[in-house]
């Protein structure tokens, strides 16, 4: 065989086919931008024919000692999709080869990719292109290959192993030899083909070669490798960018009776590594930022990759008006997702709020679900998580510090001194920062040279002139601390008399938390942070975070918090945990971004189950009127959670108090109380959902004290009141298996036509929007506004905030403003004490009665039972 001509012919064919493949790929995908990094110690000469192909490559030159360091950079660079090691053989050490990520190893030389090749798994790893080219030549020369003998001479590296595997898989017999072998002549004479692996130009005596045998000389070079890499890289990159079918491995549950404590159940289950879970649901490695073994942030680039992927079905879990003990919406959410994914084999995702540490150490405990329907590890879920609330606390308090510092400096400096400090001269040059130019433009000053400003313009620019009595921004901390409800700041002599009364809110009440939950991109979050109004100037103008110059720094503090955190349930179903705004002064829902990411990941036939805080009159109403407006998403079905306990309370039962034993009425069967609660509160909450045109499935969260007669009665009346279905749920004791019937009912309801509509048009006057909610949702006859509320509404209209949606700040313990009024009160007038605005978050919130934004600790908080084993580091006492 004429080796030179045959190889040249094959090489030219490869180059031409590569060009054609690239034209075809880019014709179908104009936005394709894969990038191959070629790592080399010295630059090599490149064949001119490869010029067009190499425009998709980047050369990375480094010293021998820096190879691993450079590889690690390329591994973490999301722009680089493949790496070719164009290095001398002495540099291809095991340390170098295995520093490269297998998914970027286009030459297939890492141990993992070689292992896949040996095993015959070619679906994930790359096959060395030269080995593929050799096999192509052999097929062209002497097909079929089965039964032929190939002699591999020289070389002991990955290429030799790859050739041996490929030839043997093609039915050939592969022999290995060296130039100094005593049996080389006999092996050559027996071979149908000989492959010279070390590129040496060694003459083989013609008398040794069998007639018709092929001799192929392999010398790895850029010219022989790159033409093969580029189309393979492009095709693989395009395939990765497409939606990936799920291959979810469910975790087995073995429920015990009696049901152990939540933390015992959580600890008894071993969660999958989060990297495995991510792969099972179609996430790419570069879309994941792991925080240890059990949780990870998911990058928002996923939305760009799957932008054309149809959304799955959208399910909202809400509830009837709860007792102070809560009725288990989180538990139902998790049980439903476990039933759908582990038992009905539907792609399904839960989206939950991140719990505040205040209740975790206070009265309520954690929010990871309960029993055999939990997010695990529950201690990681309930504590710190990935630090989002800490980031919110830092950002919020940076704004508070900036407010007080600015008021101090304005009170103690002249206009000129302020200007010289705000726009300092650096190396003799004075420049405005970008955020200062934005402020100048809002003031109607379109100058960019600090020297060009007049004295009046300088004064207008440097003076925010905040009115201390009209500052609306407060500091926050993620602890229930009642003694921070009113404090005095600025008492040190260094603050020069700038003393004022302030208070702390709990961290999840911060407007920044609401912004995190409603933003749909990093840019949107940054813009919302800039728009936050922190107070009013003495001239009556709103002062924003951007006016303070702090909004860019806030975006920096929040850049990681905007990414949802991926965790899993006890049965291995995926969960996004993200954001946790208060459900009274804010909208009480998990993030828009978590829902959007999950809806893309589950696919057209999958389900995303998200939860709204408190009862349907609060969390669900705000979900529809605020969250759905911000996201553009429309729900398919509402799951309304009820309990016999809460229904008895609404039917006339005695008060229920946290920490106190339940009265006998809640333990013994009482069908009269159950019926009363169903025909009042349950019926009203179903009607509220129907106001928005969404079908309702009632999920009765069954407790061990509930009787079968009570369960049957609830389901019967719920359907009479308009529910599509009503199903008892036993997920707390049985896991997903206990909610299979609920999952089937939700599946059926979600496939029915939905006629979703908003309750009001945002262009309606603020008072009319408030009145609409009060009448149609709460059952009030009318609303009564205080003089302060009327004044605030006039001010907001004047400032252009009149078209914002309404976020009612009301007690969650009654449909009315009176916590003691249970059932479905009527004949009352809803008092509006005050009206405030979260302009960055994008809503107006009227205050109905007195609302506490800083909980206090009870006599015996949960922390009495929480402890750590210093030897095993196991946490006890969480629930």
C-alpha cells in the first residue's frame, strides 16, 4: 500500500469534510460558538489549509511547570468547550492528563475517557481522532475487517490503547510489538496491516510485508487532529445544549411505625450526590456550582440554553386559613412531588421558600416538610443553606449604613467639601463614577465634566437632604429579637448629635428579599435594587438606593444569591430552594427564577409544584396578582391544603395555641365542627381560587387523630363546594406512596382547560384595587382609609407609583383583619391604617391593623432542644 498518497488523500478528505460539516452546522445553528483550546508549550507551525477551522480555536501557551495550572483555568472557563493537549510526550504525565475535565478531553486521553473506551461506552467520552482515522483507512483498504490481523508497533500511550480497543471491537485481532522485538519479522509477515505509532521513519524490508498489506504511519500533529476535533466538538456541544431527557433514580423509603422524628428520618436516608442529581435531570456540569456534597447553585444560563423548550405544568399549593400550628403546605408539596416522580414516573420539581432562622430557633421550627415528606438533609435546609439570607442581611444593612453616614456628612460639611469628597481628584483628574452620572441625568443635569457644574448644580447633586422622620429603610437580622423592635442609634459623640429612633426587621422582611423572589434576571435584580426608595427628602422627593450610590454594590453582594439552590427530597426528587419573603408585608412566595428554571427542566409533560405562604386569601392571591404578573407564568391547577384540625377551628372549635395541648374537640370525632369549617372557610377559599379561573384540588393532610368519617365528610363537601377533586393524603407517614391519589387528581385537573385571569387591572386607582381585594377575597363590605393612608396614596400617585399591584399586609389567622374571627366573616369594614411602597420589588402594601416585622422569642424557644455532638458533629433537636 502507498502510505504517503493514501494518508494525504485521507487527510485532504478530512479537511474538506470538516469544512462541509461546519458550513452545514452553522447553517442550521447560526449562533453556534464552540471553542477549542489548544494547550502547547511552544507554538507549532499550522497548515494554511486549516486557517478557517482554527478561527474556532484559541492557543494557550505556557511553561512546562504551568501546564496543570493552565488546564484548571480552562476547565473552569465556560467559554471553552474542548481542550487539545498539543504537548511533548514527556509532559503528558498522569498528573497532567487527569487534571483535564473528561468532558473537555477531545483527545480522549484522560483515565476516565480511556476507561469508557475500554468498556465500550462511547456515548459520553471522546475517541482519539487519530485512532478513528486509522480505522477509517483500514476499512477503505481492506473491508470487511473481521478476522484481519493488525500489528501495532511502538508506543504505549493512550493512542495505542485506543487503537487496540477499536480494532478488536471491529472484529480484528490486535498484536503489539516494538522495533527491537525478536519476533517483529514474523509478526509483520502475519499481519494484514501494520500501524507505526511513534512516527518514526523506519524502513521495513519489503520481503517482510505480506502482499496487499497496509502500512500506516501515525504522527500526532495539529494538522492530523484538529480537522477531526472541530465538527465533533460542535456536534457534541449542540447535542449538550438541547433538552436532556431525565433519568431520575428514586431513593427507596422504608417507613417505620410509629413515625420517628423528622431529623431521625432525614438522617436515616443517604441523599444522592448533588452532581448525580443534576446529571439525572439534564443539567450540564458548567451550570452547577456545588456547595458541598448535598446542595448546589444552578446558573441562570440554563434559561438561555433551554429558551425554546416548552414549559411543564404549573401547580400552586395554597391552604385554608391556618391554625397557629400550620397545616402542612410544605409537607404536601414535597409528598406530591415524591408521588409524581418516584411513583407515577412524571418529571416533577418542588420549588420551596428558604426558611428564616428566626422560626427555626423560635416556635415554629424548620420548614423542610415533615415525616416521610422532607427535603434532605433537613439540617442543611433549615440552617444557613448557601448563605442567601446572609447576603440579603449584608446588602440591606449596607443601605442602612449608607443612609446614616450620608445624613451625617451632609449635616457637617459644605457643598464644596461634599463635592470634593464625593468626586475626588485622583492623580490630578476628577471624574464622575457611572452611578453618579445616572443621578445627574435623573436630576436633569447632562454634564459629564465635574468642572462644568454650576454651584447650584453641585448643591443639587451632593444634597439628598433626607428627612429623618420619613426614612423607611430599617436594619435587619435573621433572629427573633423582640428588643430590637425600637432602638436609638447615633448616640456616640462621634456621630455629632445625629440621634434617631429606628428598629430592626427580621431579614426575610427586607425589600431585598422580595426583589430576589420577583427578579427574572441579574439585570432585572440590579435595576430593582436601584429603584428601592429608602426615604423622602425634605422637599418631598423619593430618595433611592441609586441616589445613595450603593445599588451597584448591592448587586455585587447579591450576585450569587440570585441563583436557586438545588436539593432533593427523601425519595430523590429535585427541589429548588430559593427566596423566602414574608407572606404578610411581602408576597410570600418562592422565586420567579426557581419556577422558570424548573418549568424548563421538567419538559412539556412534567410538573412544577410551588408553594404560597399562609392561606389562599394571602399567599395565593399575591401569587396570582403579583408573582404571575412579574413572571408571565400561568398556573394550571391549585392544590388547596386543609386539615380536620383547622376545619374544626373554623367550624366553631376552641382556640388553638402554639405550645399548648390541643383541646379534646380536636382529638375526638366531631362531624358538626368539621362540616361547619368546610361550609365556611374551605368553601370561601375554593371560591377565591375560582375568581382567577383556576381549577382546585383539595388535599386533606391527614393526622393520626382524624377519623374515617371526618375524612370522608371533608372530601364530600369540598367537591360540593366546587373542587375538581378532594383527596386524603398520607405522605407524612408513607412518603410519596401516600399521595399517589393526589398526584393522579392533580394530573387530571392540570390537563383541563384553564381560564386564568387577574383579579384587577393595575391601571385602576389604588383605592379601587384595595377595595376589590377586600370585597372579593376577604368578604368585607368596604374599606376605611385613615388620613395617613389617604395622604400616602396621593403621594404615590404623584410619584407615578399608582399602577403597581397591591400586596395587602394582613393577619393570616382570619379572612378578616380580626385574628379571632374564624370561618368566613362577613359584614365588616376593612381598616387601612397606612399605605407603604416597595418600589424596587414593585408593589404597594396597605397595612391592615398592626403588623409586627420582628418576631419575639417565647418562654421556651426551640433552641432548648437543639444541640451538637462534638464527636460525630451530628445535630439533634431540629424539627
